[in-house]
């Protein structure tokens, strides 16, 4: 499990995408009226939000390690 730094006191524009994805997944899992919460089943969209946040974290880590050894990053835009 990844530790999430609380960015909730920051304006949304300053919050990281990873934080917002994880926070939204957390909120979805706590809404009592949701079918998955009532039935005690996994929330597939919340799981997908977490998976996306994990993948972004992973890619950001790879990018950091690439630049640490002197590699270059390429902007694909």
C-alpha cells in the first residue's frame, strides 16, 4: 500500500493528480448508498482509480531514476 501525503489543505489546482485519484477512490468507498458498499463487494471504479494512481507513481519513479543516472526524458507532445 502506498502512503498518501495529505494535500487536502492545498487548492485543487496545486494538488497532484495522484492525490486526487486516490482521494476520489477513498471517497467512493465510503459512500453508504453505493451498491458495492452495501453489498461489501469491491468498487471496480475505485480500484481503477487506485491502479491509475499506482501506475503514475511507478512511471514518475522510473523517470526520476532515469534522470538521476544522466539519462534524458522525452516530451511526447
